[in-house]
């Protein structure tokens, strides 16, 4: 009986590297989810107080939150 000194060290098996899209998909999707909520809050508060800076900031956050799923798609 021969013992394998180091398990999982088969030189013929090549493990493909995982792309960053797959590796960071869950955290980025969570960030997009929270970005939508923050964007909705800023849009609401900016509309109530008639503050155009908050509304423009909400547009920026909405745009970034929409781009995240497009970049990290499977």
C-alpha cells in the first residue's frame, strides 16, 4: 500500500482559474441591491426638499447599480 504524501497534487489535473466576475458576483449584486435602495431614498428626499443635487446623485447611483449586473453576468 502506497501513501500519497500530498493529497490533490495530481500534475495532470489542471484547475482553471475563476474569473473575477464569478468570484465577486454575489458581493457586487448585493452592492447593486443596496445601491438601488439608496438611490430611491435620495430621489425621494431630493424630490421632497426640491434638492437637485440629491436627485442627480440618485441618477448616478441608479446608473452604477444598473451597470453592475451587466458587467457581472454569467
